[in-house]
C-alpha cells in the first residue's frame, strides 16, 4: 500500500464543534449514547468478523431493522452470549446488556486483585467479551458483596429502589423493544443476585414507562419508555415432580414460578415460547454464533482461567414470555423470535410520531429503506464498495429527516423517540459506509514530538511508550488513515477530540529544522570533549528534529493509499486523572458513590482523547473516530494498543494499606512507593501524617526519579507510644512542583486485557491487636489462585517462603515449621497434586499443613483422612455476621498462644467462607459451627487432625479475604494454627487421636 504524509495546517485542527459542546448541555440519554459510541472504538483494531465484507454484511442487517433488545443479568459472565450474538450479529438488532454488578466478590485466578480492583478487571474483561457478542454494555451502581443465597438478603444490601432506579435509567437510555434475562427471579436461579436480576427485568417492564417513577431522570432529559415484551430463560435447575433444586442452599424447594408483572404463579417449569438457535453457522465468519460467544466468554478469565470453544452443532436457548404489549392480552404459546408481532421495518419508525406527522416522515423513511435495500442488493463480498453509493445516499436522507424533525412542531416525547432511532441509523450508515470503502484509522501516541515514526518490516523495535500523560505535558499523536478499498475519497479534516472539553491545545509541529551543519574539524578535540550543540524547541525538549518530506495538503486519498497526519497536543493544566467514576468508602457499603453522574451506567468514563477523520465520498460527509492509543510490546503477544490515560504527576501508595500491629509492638515498618508519570526528572519530599504522639524515622524523606514510570521506595519506621485495640490512620503526603499528592494508582489487567487504573488514598489503616505467635517460625507458602495472605503474615512477624513446583517435588519440606496452602491450590497448581504424598509424609514426620479453602478438585483423597468438599454453593456461608459457635473452646488450638473467643469472629467482611465440607471422617476435630439463616449447621470451617507426629488443618473460613482487610480475629486464629507444631500440650490430645494413622 502506498503511503503519504499529511500535515493539516488549517482551521480544521480545531476540536470538532459538536463533540466539544459540554456534555451536561445535552440530554443525559443523548450524551450517554455518544460517549458509549466513542468507548466502543477504544479497541484499536476491529475483530476479524467486524472488518471488510463480513463487517459490512452485519451492518447491512442492522440497517434493515429497528429491532432493539436489552438483557438484564447479575454479574459478568452470566450472559447468554450465544443468544446475544445471534440477535445482534445474526438478526441485526441493536442489543445492550445490563449487568447489575461488576463481579467484585468473585474469584480471581489471573491477578492478585480482589474486591473493587477485581471489579475493574472484570469490567475490562466483560467489555472485551461484549466486543465479540456485538453488544453495548451497562452497569448499575451496586457492588458484588459475595455469594448471596436469597433475593431478600441481596436487597437488604443493595436497596430495591437503587437497583430498580438504575435499571429504569438504562431502559430509558437504550429504549429496547424487548427485555430478556437469563434469570426468572425464582429459587431455581440459585444465587440471590441472580434472583434479583430476574425480578428487576420484569419490574422494569412497567416502571420505565411510568413518568412518576424516578422523575429526576425525566428532569435530566430522559423520556419514559415502555418495552413491548419481557422474557426470561427457561430455568436450568433440576425439577423433580413438584420440587426444584436450589443450588444456592443445596436444598429442594417447592416448584413454584412467579410472574412478577401479573402476580400469577406456575407450579410447573415455564415452557419455551422462543427458542434461539445460537448454533447457527455464519459462512462469512466461518463459525457459529455460539462459537463466537464462547470466544468472548473466554476473555473473562479471572473467574475460572478461560473456557473452551465448543465444536459446531446445535446450541439452542429457550425463553419464556412473561408479558407482552403486542397482539392483545393472550400470550402466544410459540414465537419464531423475540420480535414476533413487532413491526421492525424502518418505515415503522414513523409510528412513534403523532398521526398527523406520520405521513411525511414515513415517505422519507421509505426512501431511506430503499437505499438500504439497494445496498443489500449490490453487496459483493469481493467488492464491498458496490454498496457505497446507496449507503451514502441513505446517510444523507437520514440526516435530512433528523433535521426536519428537529424543526417540526411535535410533542417532545415523540420527537425524542423518533430522533433516537434515526441517530442510531445515522451511526450505522456511517459505519457501513466506512466498511464498504475499506476506510480505517488508528491514532497512536509517538515516543517524541518530532514527527511520525514509520517502522516497516524488519525495522527497529518500537520504543517503549508510556500509557499515561500528565497535566501540562506536550506529546505527539500520529493519525494513520487508510483507504484500503477500490474507491477514492477526499480527506477533509483530521482532528483530536477531548472527551470532556477543556483547554487541550492541538497544533501541527513546527517546520522541520535544516540539518545541523557538520562540526568544524577542531571540534573533535575541544576542551572537555563537548559534543556540538543540538537544535532546541519548546516541543522538542532539546532533541534534534528529523527532517521530513514536504507533505501534500488535505485532499484526495486514492484507493489503496495510506496516509499519516502528525499532531501535537498539550494536556490542560487542570486535567483530572483517568479513573473509575465510582468508588466506595469501605467494603461494608455494597454500592458505589458516583463522582460524576454523567457516566452512571457506563462501564468506565470515556477515555480522555480521541481522533476524528472527516472525509467525503460522492458528496456525502462521513467520519472515522477512535480513541488515541499507546503501543506496548508483550513477550509472546507482540505489540498491543492500549488507550491513552491521564495520570497524576506523582502517585503515592502505602504498604500495608490495611493491617494490624500486635499490642506488644511499638514500632511499625511502613513502605511508601512513589511512582512518577513525569517525562524526565522529578524530585520532591514525602512526609507522614501520624496519630497524635506517634513519630517516624525519618521524619520526612526526599525522592528523585529520572524518567516516567519509575518507582522510588521509601521506608519509614513508625514508633507508637502504646497501642489500644482500635484502628489508626497514617497518611503519606508527597509534595512535587508546589502540589501535594495523597493518592496512588495501580494499573489493573494482564496481557490481552485492556489495562485500567485503580486509585486509592495513600493511607494505611493500622489496627492494634492482642496477638502472639510462636517464635522463630519458618513457614512455607504454596500460592493457589492468588491471595494476599503472605503479605499479611509479615504483620505478625512471619516471613513465608514462597514454594515453587520444584520445591514441592524435590525440596526439603522438613525444614519448615508449617506450610500453608493457598486458596484453590489443588486446582491452580497441578504440581501439588503430584507432590501430595510428599506433603503427607511431611505431616507424618511432625510438620503442620494448613489448607485454605479448596474446591471440588480437592475431593480426591488429598487430605490425610476422608473429607468431602463439594463444588456446589450449598456449603458456603455468606452472612459475614452469622453466629459462630465454639465447639471446643478449651482445645489447645483455641487456647495457645491466643485464647480464641467468639469476638474473634466479629467484624468479618463479605462472607464467612467457601468450601465447607459436606462430610468428614471421625479423625477430624471440628472446632466451630456456623450457618446462614435456614442453612444446615456447617462444622467444617475450622478442622484439624493429628497425622503421625504432625497436624493437618483445613480452613473454609475466608482468611484470604479477612487478613488483607486487617480483621483482628483472623490473625489470632492463624497465629494459633501456625504455632501448632510448638504447642506445649501433649503430642496427642485430640478426641480422635486414637483413630489416627501412625
């Protein structure tokens, strides 16, 4: 492909006037639709089936229908991806997905993050998955607080009006004809979050169309909307006779399904009204919609590590119709698809207008529809440009109708509804035209502001590009535009578009400097050997600017030609960091506070900067838009593009963020990490804000970095005058360039999933705890699916050694006083299964093994005595305040070196635990009993047994969640278990000792 270089030196460099209008000046729904449209372009490169002929074929389907659908579920990965992909990519409907929460309370087998950090990770995974489904993604403000067994418990945490209000907002924003859910709101859904999603999907059917419901949304500019149908997927649960299995509780419940719209109940499994053929093959894709959706689900690896793509074949999903405003009051028994009985043709858009206005609008809509039909008739996979002329005419006609409706005297709700649908068509025409012409654009930050850097095959590796810029920074962006098709276009303008307005200065680089003259002959021997001076400009920061050929002006772009424009930008001095628009003060609050209501329901706030290319084809103006990217090279994956972020100049992180300090200690080691995003040297000072009477050594410290993305670690020794059993805050304050910084960010993600920052205050919460541990313990730790327990152990003076697979297979295990197995170790670490006999020999010889909770993989006689850990959720205790009964309060494990009392189970967070055994042999001693409301007693939360000369303990309690949060009792109990081998009691004290193997 040919290449040219464009240097736009004209007024078109100004920010696009439409997008630069302050967001709050437009109705909320219109604003959110625009921002979501930009966000979906945050992927630098479309998926293979969204490019070229395959992409155009889908766009033509979408242009042919006004069908819209919203699915409402509870968590990321709940979605029926095959049905979503079939309806979006196969039928051409505009499809959205609402997830009530971001999966914060789930598992993480990919990175160390839990809680809100995990929520950020799963949001990015979910966005990637929905990219495959072809679906727009939304969230409410509630947070996943962990496994919930009932809807009642869930709504106590979330609040009914909070969940319903946000769901109503999404319905009013997306205006779907049809609502579906994977869940029905009944006990067969299992998880209380699932039940809540199912009920919400039905309640919103009437609530969204009632202007008296959540009237504040109407004042913001949204309009009521009444969906035409609502479906729920036929239940998965096992029904036997008149009972159904509830996997959340592990019990059977009466077979009773409630319709939350009519109030009616059914004592039978709701029959299928619609069957979605997700296994349908798409020849342009070379796979079925079910296979595409599974490739999307595989992007959500944090929960389970990834899934396999199914082989070709049927993949049907059945849905039951719960309510309909179509075709009278009697619900149909069978339907061909979700939109049966609904006029989804383009001329039917006129039906939302008053009768007197429908005729003229319908005439124009028929003309638009004729162009869509023409584009479909001319579709040629080998030459998609044959559809371009009809698409261009359709785009012009759509814009003309929108303009007419804006000027017409119409009821506001009718105007709103018609323009909403037409603007969707305008975006679809714009995208289809680009696909038919083979137009593409990617905007990439360059390493320096000297001009575009062209790196061809075999060229030098791309330099490292920081993903972040800071307030006031100058940087360059290369916009690469390509006409890959067979038809020329005219490039009219290339701009950079800030998402939030602000004083972003955008300009072209200065003319290239003349090559520096060669140094005089004597310069090689000048005193001191100084190098000749280099040219310097404000943008160049002292670097030599490379000469560049004189670029042609904006204008014709021939078929098969790629072109580049290089622009300089300056970040506004008051630019806020790119960060989640949601946060909460603690895990006890099961919903987020929203810092910017403009972005409520969006996955993230928009990325700060996009590029826009305006071009003309056959007299029709069209645009290409995409988020500005930064290239990063990952070993094994190559170079990936990641969206540009604005970051604070200095980031401050404190370790530990939450922790404990034994009451007997008067000194606390504190580690402060300074991260610089400044391009070049940066220096400043750091001090600690301490509780009254506390001191630190040093009292303050200086830091200096030489380049961006460099960390400096500062260590302080904090001295206390004495501790009480309370929590003390310590805040680290950095000062740089006259500003103070009291928060830090970590970038969350893993190669292949788009990284995103998480911010936290630079504050450590230290709790004084009466805890003792046996002296000089040497502890080994086998990390499972990821947790922070090893870091927490440092706070009681235990420095665990992380054991590798080689250590497990051949290392000297007998050198350790205790070995801790991380959560789900037997699933995450196959090597431990192979080395299990070595672990048992270690125990038999006098060692101590402490196994944190395991899943069903563990249920293969890996413990020294029989214990059954099922894979279902019926043996999870989710009520974090569930009463814990001490069964053997005088057992040595419960009395030394710390006397464990019921108060040690106070103030736990999220849950009591996972993986409580279904059964265990008489060799085990159960030290506690706990259960959720209505649950059978769970005695396997804290088990131990003597095996030979040593001891083996199994923990279902969620120590991996409690210890990083500084919950005092979790440290006291763990200290006793770690000290088990040095307990002064006789070597065989357990009630089951006589039954143990010797």
